[in-house]
């Protein structure tokens, strides 16, 4: 009886520790992802080696990317930085899409940054078959 109670308590403590790690991650990175899309259930079950990878991964700040887009968007630097190399090259060669693409990206770059961050997160937490 005591062993069963202790095992249940130990399991609950481990679940609480995992939940605390997820809460800490969410508090620090919540603004870098699209709303309501963070796979919390998969973060809770993350193996230690993936936790380490997740802790070392740097996610782009949408606000910083907006600044980069404002100052260097004509040259496609914003798109290069989030990993859209093809769009970055096209933007560079067309000088911000003759300014039209530059202006549109001022409104779209924050969402694109959040989506790219989400792709990174999903790549880390995906289940290996």
C-alpha cells in the first residue's frame, strides 16, 4: 500500500516538474508563436535529449523581425533571416518588389516569423517513428 502511494506521488511530482518546464517555456516564448498552436501535450512528453535541443534553439522575435523588415526589407534580409531564401533572393533582385512587396511585408513579416518558429518547434517535438 505504501509503495503504491509513493509511486503515485512520485509520478505526480514528475508530471508537475514537466508541467513547470512547459510553463516556463510558454512564458518565455509565447509571443514568438501563433496563438493557440503550441503543442503543449507533446511538450509534456518530450524526452530529455529533445528538451536539451529545445532549450538551445533560438526562436526569432516577431518584433525584431519587423524592425529588420522596416530597415532592410528592400534587400530581403527579413526573409533570409526567417529562412525564406527564395523569397529573400526575389526580394533582393527586385529591390523589395519595387517597394510593393516591401510595404506588404511590413504587415506580414510578424506572422511569417511566428509560423517559421512554429515549424522549428514542430520539427523538434515531432515523434520519431
